[in-house]
C-alpha cells in the first residue's frame, strides 16, 4: 500500500511544479461575439 501511495505522489509532483510551462496571465480583451445581458432575482416568495 505504501508503494502505491508513493508512486501516486511521484506521478502527481510534475503536475504541481509547472510541468506544462510557466504561468500565463489571462487575456484582457473579451472574447469576440460574446455578450452577457439580463436580470437576476434571488429570493423566496410564497403565500
């Protein structure tokens, strides 16, 4: 059981160390053709 846990930890380490490259900030501009509009109501009603 310890070998299984140790192997899972060794497999998970590269994923937490930036193995996919350096972090990239999100783009500042909105996606083209995307718009959000509307109204939201939150509450409880009843009689």
